[in-house]
């Protein structure tokens, strides 16, 4: 969710064994994609060990959307954020999460916290 209106894009990634997420390289790679407009560049990136799936191995996107970046729902998954104008992602902290939640309350959007 966004504190002002609508939603922000989030990518959830499962890394290969032995791979590491590089927040600078990932942002640079996204920026180099000519067919990916700024609106669709993910503001948040979540790293998870496995995606929620159905019995036929389809990813359950609604579960990911409901979990968002909330520590109470994602456990130990790492989350990164890229603010407007930043050239790289940075770790999304508990203080960042509280700031989003407080911002949603200020703008009357707290109902979207649990969607």
C-alpha cells in the first residue's frame, strides 16, 4: 500500500542457492530495462526462501500482496526499499514499516494495512 493513494509495486524473489542480492546492481539493472517504465519499477523487493503456491505449483499472488512487507506476516524475509530519486535499494527497517503504517493512519488509509 501507499500512504497517499493506490499501491506500490513489490517484487518477491527466491534466490538460487549461493546467490546474493546486490541492491545497487539490481536497481541499475531495472533502470536499464527500456520497456520498464518508472511506475512499474518495484519500490520494494522481498527475498524469500519459497513462494506460496497452490497444489499445482502456481504462485499465490494474493498471499504475497496480503503479507506485503509486514514483519508479523513475513517472518525473517529480507525486504528492501527504493525511495524516489535513489539509485539503489536499502534495507527496509522496522522503523520504515512503522512510518508507512503511521502515514496511512494520518491520511485515513489504515484500512488498507490488513488487505
